[in-house]
């Protein structure tokens, strides 16, 4: 994946300041599981699942090991395609371009979101809110208390306006 320097700098800044970690594209919910998932992809081999490193340090290590191009091309894009699928991404794009939010029923019918009732302990790790594992949370902020789709995430804008246009047709077909 070829990324112009200015675009790479923009993506790098968004990556370093992202919340949640890796924009929530990992399926794992806790840091130990996330490190294990990243190691399973062949990255951060020197880390153990019990690493006490903070996410900021892990981000820096990923930038050194892969660069922003590798993070986007080898982690973010494949995981987004795997977790959501091309048809859902096309539907999300249509909604994005029309300035609309996907309907909650569509999310539930496509198993992208289900209302969860879990204890507070399941949501917190190191004083940070752990994002839900449902794929919809990558692109959408959902108010679970009132059970409605609230808004697009920052990552949605990055995906539709910067990342997706960088992906070649051949790369999309491989996914």
C-alpha cells in the first residue's frame, strides 16, 4: 500500500491519538488478549501477553516495526474487512455519503451489534473503557442505555475519506 507522506503523517497522528487502541479493529477486548492477537498476526514478537507496557508504548513499537503503512495495510484493513465484510462496508459507505446513520435493525440483523448487559468490571481495564467486541463499534458510537445509534466514530471518517480510497481493487478482492 503506497501512502503519500502528508497522508501518512495525518494517519500517524490519528493512530497515536486514537481511542480505543487500534481504533477498536481487534476482536480482543483486554490488553492481554489484544497483544496475543497482534502476536498471532506475526507482530510484536518480543512482547508477552503479560506485558505491562502501556498502549502508547505498544503504538510506538508498532510504528517502529511496521510504520503507519504496515499498520494500515497489514493490520487495520484486513481486520476491518474480516470483521465487517465488503457488503457491510459498502452499505456503511452509502450511509456515510448520504449523511445518514445505519439503522439499528440493520446492525442487529447482520450481527454487527447486540445490546449487551454486562457488569462494569467487564468494561474497564487500567482505568480505560474497553470497547465492545461488536464490529459496529469500529464505525459507530451506540448508546446502549437508550439502545440507539448515536453517531459515526472518528475512525469512520478516516476509513471512508482516507484509508478506503488507498486500497487498490486487487487488495479489496484479496480480502
